[in-house]
C-alpha cells in the first residue's frame, strides 16, 4: 500500500505538473531553476521498493549504488552516512530512491514522518558552487552538501533548506567525469545501463 501510494504521487507530479504549482515564481527566479531533473524519495527497504516498481509497474532499468559521500557536511557538521541509491527514469524525469544504510543523515527525519511523499526535487546544474553561493546571499541555508566519487565519476550535490519558501527541499546536482561536466538525462542513463554499470560505476544494473 505504501509503495502504491508513492507511485501514485510520482504520477501526480509528472502528469499534472505539481512541481510547477509547488514552487513559487519568485523562488524559481531567485534560484534560476532549470527544468525538473529528479524526484527523490527516501525509503526503508530499497531492494523491496525496486522489485515492486519493476515487477508490478515495469519501471526500469535501475542502477543501484552503495555510496558514502566524502566530504559530507550537514548544517556545518561533518557526517559520514552510507547511502543506498537507486536511479531509474519515468518519462523524462529521474526517479531516485535513497536508503540510509549506516550513519546519520537528515533523510532519516523524512522516513520517520513520511507516508510516501516526495522528499526532494532535484535540478541538474553545471555551476553548483556559484548557485550555492547565491543561496547564501539570499538567506537560503544548505541542509547537506557532499561529493560522491566513483571510478572517475564525481557527483556533487547540495540540498537546500527551502521547505518554507518552496514547500519542499530542493537539490542541486552536478555530475562530472574528472573535471568535465556530464549531461545527465534519460539518454545518457540508458547508455550507461547498456554498457553495464560495473564498467562505469561500482553499482549494479537491475533490468
């Protein structure tokens, strides 16, 4: 029931444009938000959730990763959570599932109080550092910022404390291959899955 509710909410966001309604034009303008890149969910059993979506609704392929960001700073404090991360696409938008396998992270607060709702909206950017600086200047704090490094790939991310202004947490995400920015979309994701995640990342492709 929980996962069916969660999928219904994914469809609501994608089919009815709920993201456009949720974020005010003022926040969009201040943060110069690009198009929606990701819907993020925090779950307590990532393997069960993947299997449910794949077998019942045909969503996939998935890339499943175990990653510990380093560095990872949460509200000015160094933390070391171990994330289980699953990525897939539903239409043009990436779906991210996150399970906290070890350690502390603000994501756990969502698990305790969640009923399948979206945890965050993600936006793919190339100028993450400048955007974070701009957030500080307008009084938006960073909930958590970290870097994931995996076989030459680098994922930088920053969760913004925008629940009051936008009604939800927003995230900036930047993928790089070494110093080179990478476009992340359904096409590049499918290419990575076709090549096999084990040749690119430490993860596993679940078809």
